[in-house]
């Protein structure tokens, strides 16, 4: 084997546990911690949970299994994987590489915000984030708005966050991603279980738990069902790292002797459990301290950075709980952004036949360049918008609401109708006696998943805009 070929061959995960924790780490991120809880509140608590769980074990399972199988069977990064499946599908590989390249910079900008809050709480200043800040003009604004509107602070924390990701990626798959995942994921699980138990001991918390868990069919309608299903499907993209190129990349590192079907089930169970527990922390806590005011729960990004610090201020031991919470969020964010960066780095390495160090440097420069648009989009360049959206909001919308559903739809058509489902089924059966969910897989990939993709696109283009 030549030196050049040695340089570019994939070095896989050293253990099945390492693969599962790394893949679960890529899935568990900010989408689980803040987006899942506020969507659950928005779409009726327990009703959303019911729809989400049904979709997770069908829709989510199908797409996750498909992408990991494509990666493992081809052994290539996203740029080469789709072309290896079908020679005319090279553009799908470029789309699959472009998506994480766009998500990574703005995700790191948000990661910088998380680091700022974690630093504030860990150093004993966390409760200050619950108060308004008086600027030089004498005007009052929430701490979060004041922080992201500053020129220097967000940029510094953004650069620190990006650097943390680069350090892990430079170490490689086994020494970097796998080792970090083996530490971060059990710690994350331990922290989230601990905070969830504490939250449920608060006076009145069980009213919030009931609101969060028990399905409500008040004002039930076809329109509500449509929006709930579309919202749950969209959340699955966030929660399971679907259509981001990550699962294809990690699949290419997965050894043939590991069971695909069992591994995917374990990843989705871990991911869904973390999302559920995040909701069990946030929804009851905010419900209690807002006295059942749903508008306080349905704050979107502001829920984590504005509403929760106010909750921690009124909560017994709020400074400590807040510190633990934002350490948890930082861990979740890092495991996801690391996987995003690895996907882009792997694509650059394979396409341009470059070393990991050089590829990391290229990705670092692009990430900083694009990320600064999101960082400055709330301060120096706040007056510049795209279709009425700030840079970060636009990047988030165009990737998660448009590009990812399109890539997932094309993947369903490719596997379900062009190369046929046997392409994935044969890979699942490698070293296994049977594929127990084969009938479900065929129905989902050929019919149900494409319909869900169209629903998401319709909702994004005609409802959200």
C-alpha cells in the first residue's frame, strides 16, 4: 500500500461502544436540550411526545439506518459515498458535505454563547444573567441581548469553542472522537438524570410534569396533527443528526462485525431518552416558576438563555444547578459540533488527498469566516438581513428546513426506488441471521419517509416563511 493511500484510509472506531457513544454524541446536542422541550410545549406536551416517539422508532430509525449502512458499505466520506451507491448521484454527496459545512460555523457561534453562560455560572456569577443590563446610553436590556450585541465577547467565546473542536479532531477518530465520547456521554447522562430528579422534587413540579407527559387532545384538528407531525419530523433531524452527512461519515468508520440494526436502536434510545429528560428538566421547572404561563415555556432560543437563568435565580440552590446545567449543555453541544467538523474534515481529506492537519486548518479558516457572520449578525452587522432573517437564523433555516429534507428525500428515492432496498438490507445482514425490521424499513423508505419530507418542506416554505 502506497504512502498516499495509507494517509487517506479510514481508521475506524476501536470498539462498538465507542461507535455507539460517538454516534449518540453527534445526535445529542443543543436540539435535544432546548429545542425539544419548547417544541413539546408548543405542540401540546404529551401529544407531541407521543407523535415524536412513534416517528423516532419508524421514521428516525429508517433514515439513520440508511445513512450508516451507506457509509459502512462504501467506506467513504459523504463526497464519495453517494457516488459509490450510484454513479449519477455525486451531487448528493456534495450537498451532504455542504450542509455540515454551513451548520458548523453558526453552531459554534451558539456554542460560544453556551461557554459564556457556563463560565458565568461556574465562577459564581450565573445569577447575574437573570438581570437586565444598563448600557452606556442608559437603556435596559436582557443580559443575553446585551451579550450577543457586544462586539468582542461573543467573538472570543466563539474562537475558544472552535479551538476545542479542532483539538479533538486533530487527535483523530480513536484518540480524539472516541475517547472524548466515552468520557462526555456517560457524564452527560449522569448530569441530566441528576438534574431531572432534582427538578421533580420542587414544589408544584408534578403539575408541569403532567403538562409535559400527558397527551392533550383539546382543540384537536387535522391542521394541528399536520403541524405536530411536521414539527416532530423536523426535530428528528436535529436530534438524530439525519441528513447532515455525519452518520454516513461515522458509518464509514464502523466495523463490519458490529450489528447495524442493534446499534441504531441503541443510539436512538439513548438520544430520545436524553431529549425526554431535557424536557423533564426544563418544562416542569419553567412551568412552576412561571405559574403555568405557556408563553414563558415557548420562548425558543430565549428559553435557555433568558428564561432559565430567571428560573435558576428563584430556585433553591439555583447557582449550583445552573452551573451543572450549562456544563451539561456545553458537553452536549461539543459532542455534536465535533461530529459536524469531522464530517467536513473527512470530506476534504478524501477529495483533495490532504493530511488531517492540513484539512483541519482549511476547515478552521472557513468555519471562522462564516461563523463571524453569525457572531456579528447581532451586533456590528445587525442591520444586514437575508429575507428578513439574521445570518444565523438564515443559515439555520436554509439547512434544517430546506437542504436536509431535500437530501433525505433524495436518499429515500435513491435507496427505495433506484438501487432498491436490498442495497441497505444486504449491509444490515452482513454477519447477521436476520433483519427483523425489514418489512417496516421497506414501507418507510419507499412511502412514509418521502411523504414526511414533503410535509416538512411545505411547512417550511409556505407556513414558516
